[in-house]
């Protein structure tokens, strides 16, 4: 009798249910079309929203590509003053939520902020580019999201080996040309996966674009829901966003599938290039400038705001906030990485159309607003509670809802939201495992589970460790899903940030924001350490 493991499409289907359920609810909204509302959207909303979203995606992709790949090459291949320190410190912006960096940047660089006020007092009247603009939003997203590309690209460069570059140099290529023609194409699965994750995060963001007053697809979804009180139209807009992300991921995977990638031996690792003269100080200055604007300045501002309120705002509740955040992040990382590993393995073993489609569908939650994922899961869970109501009554049990408002629902929603974060690094890392290695393992008598345990898990160690830490940090910053699906009284640091921000208390919101950053620093540093190994 064949098991579930022998039918990968069925196993993937079960694992993809946390994403498929809210997506089904979203797609089911098309059963109730509203032509008059869509006529209004087509005329007044969608043209500007589509234009802004596309321009922002192109801008963010360009910034994270240049910063992520460029800094990864400098810190993994070159030698310059401060390289070892920059190698790990350039990942620190990953612990900073985008909406926190946006609020800090607006507070510092807006017209009424301290910087422009100081410049006007010294230089007189002047006009600087507006901070609350698409350019400001693109810069913030680029500074917050480039670590995705940096981590994966650096991991590729560190394990790429020197033989290919040496062969290119024997053909007369200078080192810089060999980078563009050899090293960069060979590392494509890694930095392409990082760019995909960054774009999906940007497309699902609401807080940052709202701070900068930029209308994107996400703001259109929220306005349709909260301003028009029209959940079906909001769900229909979200389904279009999910379709766009699916096409993005499909193009990326199709391009990667056309090439083969393999790992080099440890003794063939690349020797560092010793920079000299002006080049070594330019490399140091570039790394320092990115770190300064992406992490140091925001952190210092948060510390100033938090210091002003910590004496009367800190109490025992904060230990509960921290404990709940750590518990939720740890459980989510365990679930997401385990499921992401199996999805990547199932797709590798059985690359048929149904399996690939189910795997790709299961990663779409990263591009959907967290609030829609919460509602998409809440509706079927509430329906199931109603169906179980008579059963509990017949057993003499309290018929109160047993599923709604539980940690289980929150974990399901978060798993759907961050499945791409667990899947993409694993999918990229699997490019190093060749089919000949798997065939050799089978020839030694290992069955499918033995190959997964003895071959894939050890060789994918950096992938699943990195994915675990990425998920941990991302869940620590997650706000909408936690806010809507948490059990009563089960608050986290992100919920506290929302409560204070909603009241306009930016200084009091800085304290939990600073806690999120500090708690997230440890897994970020562990992420850097394992990438070095």
C-alpha cells in the first residue's frame, strides 16, 4: 500500500492547507462581484495604485540587489579595514521592523524634524525633497530588506570556490569582470531568492507605505476594507496581488531551472582579495554608511525616546510581552522550517505540475496582508466551531468556541504568512545537491527517508538554520496577525507597539520597539555566525 510519502501531491496539499484556506476564501469573494465598485476602482484607484506598486517594486529590487550583492561580495571575498566586523553587523537591520524605521526617518528628516530645522537655522530658507514620498518609502524598504539578499548572496560567495574564478582569470579576465560573468551568475539562485523575499515583504507591507502617504495595492486593500467596509472587494484585490506574486515567483524559478548549480569542495574556497590604497577605505566607507543609516541612527533615536519614558512605563507586563513574543517566534520557526523543508524536498523529488503548483501556492501568503490571512482563516475556523457546537452540547461540555481565539489559529496564520521565508532558502540550497549524489545514496541501500536524513539534512544545514533564524526574527516583528488572532490578553511586543502608535504616543511606542530590536539581535548574530561556518 502506498503511503502519503509516496504521493507527494497529497502530502503537499495537507501542508499547504494553512495557506490554501485563506486563499480559497479570498478567491471565493469573486462569487459576489460588485460591478459598480469596480467601475469606480478602475477609473480612480487602480491606475495610480498599479503604477506606484510597480515603480516601488522596481526601486526596492534595485536597491536590495546593489546593496545586498555588493556588500556580500565585499565582506566575503575582499579584505579591508573592519571587514570582519561589518560581516556580521550589516545583518543587524534585519531586526528592525520597516514601520519602525519609517517612523524614525520621518521624525528625523521631515520638514519639521530636527535635521531640516537645524539646516534652516544655519543656511536660511531651503527646500529639500519631501520625506513622505515614494522615494522615501523605497529607501526605507531597501535599507530594511537588503539583508535578505546579503545573507543568501554571502552564503553563496563563501562556498562558491576559487576554481571557476581562476579559470576565468587564466582566460584574461580581470577580477571585476570575472565577478560579473562568473561569480554573479553562479550565485543566482541565492540572490534571486533574497530579492523575491524582499519584494514579497514589500508588497504585503501596510504600515510603512501608510507613513509615507504612498498608495499601493496594500493600501487599496485596507481602504476597501476599513473605509468602504467592503470585505469582498478587499479580498478580490488581494487575490490579484497574490496572482502577481505567483507570476513573479514562477518567472524566477523558471529562470533558475534552466541552469545547474553545484557546490565546490572546502579546500577550493576562494582566497580573499587584498584591497589597497583608496579602494580599501572606499569599501569601509560604503559598509559604514549603509550600517549608519539602516541601523545605528534609528537605534539611537529609539533609545532617546525610550529613555524618556522607561522609568514610568516599564513594569512586569513587559516580561510577559517578551515571553509571549519569544514563545510565538520559536514555535513558528519550528513549524515553518519543517514544512518548508518538506515542500522543497517534495518538489525536488517529484517536479510534476500539480506538486509545483501546490508548493508555489503555499508560499503566496508572504505577499498577502496579514489582516486578510487572519480573516481568511477566521471564517473557516468559526464555521468549524459552529459545526462542533451540537457535539459539545451532546457530550455535556461547555459549548464555547474551542478553536477561535487560540494559539493554534495564530500559528496557522503565521505559518501561512512566512512559509516563503522557510521555503526559499531551502530551495536555493538544494541546488547544490546533485542527482548523482542522491543516486549514490540510493545505491548504498538508503530509502527515501534515509536519503532525506543522511544526505539532505546535513547538506542543507546552513539553509534550515538560516531559515529558522529568519522566521524567528520576522515573527518577532509581525503585527497584524498577532493583533487579530491572539488569545484574549495574550499580548506581544508588536501588539504593544500598535497600541501606543495608535494613540500617537511615539515615545512610548519606542520602548517595545527597542525591545523587539534587542531581542531580535541574538538570532541575527547566530545567523551571521552559521553563515560564516
